[in-house]
């Protein structure tokens, strides 16, 4: 038995040593120093201020060679303002729009432009500094509310934090918590509701002062109060920042400035809620099943 324990210890040691050497390699990787506020690399001009515009020009995309196209000839334009929602059946390719804007993947055909510039011509740190991305069911980590907010924006001041908390309607939550911002929010935010977790993720993204906010709406059901709060927050943020929302519930986006209806990797139609209920049969069906009563 002692011999076998020793042998096991030897192999654990080797695995640990290999992992440590890999960590050391990653730590030595060169990083591009970036101006935190503007996203500019040294010697480059700061990115254009104000809300960013987005354009897809005849974009085709598949995740891997041999897999079918997830996007086929996708084109749409989002001017640098307001809220644009993407709706459509599951698997239509909505979240993939965000993956291409963030350049997690590159289009296999056509072009994706942010501020009129092909995303492949941006430096990645600069592109990502323009974008705030709130993923579906974004994580809230064990730790305090403050830690959860500032980990992506370490330079944020208390004034910055209180400003985004007010904008995301979380100020009342902070007042309710026993130690305010310094209250631990529990493992994966278990002490918070789904709606509060999503708004914390939005607040965290806003602290980095993005010019383009990508919000992949949580699929989990929100209660009516949280749903209304989320809608108000997004509408408010869209006054100063371009906001793109992948919507799993029409009720949160009926007031969007434009709605892009996607189906099977293509754009079916673009319009406001009022236009689409009349013009697009698929949208009218979605509206009929999801909205018991018109929301505006
Ligand atoms: P949902 O409303 O269910 O979130 P969606 O409209 O956002 O769907 P996408 O997430 O963009 O759709 O996915 C479009 C298609 O691409 C789906 O068939 C999905 O299975 C596939 N897909 C998504 N991510 C990947 C990936 N990383 N690798 C391979 N296929 C993927």
C-alpha cells in the first residue's frame, strides 16, 4: 500500500508540474498595453466617441467546415443610436450575430462592420473596449456586490458605481442589503433574483463605458416587476449607447427602435413592433403566442 501511494503521489506531482509550467507560459504571453478609457493602443488615436454603429453585409457563417451555414446572406444596419432587438425561433442564429460582432468567430463570407470598419481591421483589444457584452445568464460570483461590479473596471470610483446602480435600478437593492455594496451576494449570486443578476451584469458592463452594449437576454423567466425593470433599464441605456438585444421574450422589446426577425440563419424582416405584426406572419405568430396583450 505505501508503495502504491508513493507511485500515485509521483504521478500527481508530474501532472501538477506540467500544469504549473503551462500557467507560467500563459503568464509570459505578451499583452498589448491599451488605454483603459479609450481602448487605444499606444500611438493610436482614441476610438470615436459616441454610440457605435453596426452593419452586416451579406454575411455567411458556419462554425466549422462541414457544418451547415448558421448565417446565409445576413444583412442589416444599426445606426449609432437606440435599441435594436433580434428575435426569432430557437437556433435562428441570433446569438451568433453577437459572436461575429465581438469577433469570437470570423464571418466565412461578407463583412461585419463596427463604426464602418471591418471588425477584422480593428485590433481586438480596441474592438472589445468599445463593446459591453452581457451574456445569457451572466455569472454573478461569490464575493461582495462591489467586487462583482468592479472586477472588469478596477479604476471605477464610488460615484461611477452609484451612477450605474441608479441607471440599472439596483440602488434600492443596495439600500436593502445589510452591508450595502459590501454585502456578499452568495455563491453564483444565489441570494439574488434572476432579474437582479442580469441587471448586475448590465451594471458591470456599463462601468466600462461601452459605446455598444450587446445584451443576450436571460432565457429564464422573470417576474413582472423584474421584466419591467429590465425593459426600463435597456430603454434608458439606449439613449446614450447603441444597444443590441437578443430577445427570448417579445415583451421586453416591443418598444425597440427596430426589430430584426431572424429565421433559419436569414433575416426575414426588419421593422418596429407595430410594422411587423402587420407585415411578418412569423412575427405576428410570435407576438400572438407571447404577448397576451399589446404592451404599448
Ligand atoms: P436561441 O434562441 O436558442 O439562443 P439563437 O437564435 O440565438 O438560438 P444561435 O445560438 O446563434 O441561435 O445558434 C444558431 C445555430 O448554431 C444553432 O443550430 C446552434 O446549435 C449552432 N451553434 C451555436 N453555437 C455553436 C458552436 N459554438 N459550435 C457549433 N454550433 C453552434
